[in-house]
C-alpha cells in the first residue's frame, strides 16, 4: 500500500511541477517534474 502512495505522490508532484514550470517559464522546475515522472515510471515498471 505504501508503494502506491509514493507512486501517486511522484505523479502528482510531477504534474504540479510541469504546471508551475510552464506558467513561470522555469526550466529548473520542469526538470524536477521530469525527475519525478522518471521516478514514477521506474518504480511502476520495477514490480
């Protein structure tokens, strides 16, 4: 159960970073979003 909560947090964090990054034009925030999405997919495919 804990794993699914972490996955959901990674995905929601990535979406929030993408939204904020595109609104502000900040590549750093978009980069954080990419890292969170990468963590989401790697953990999802790990099982």
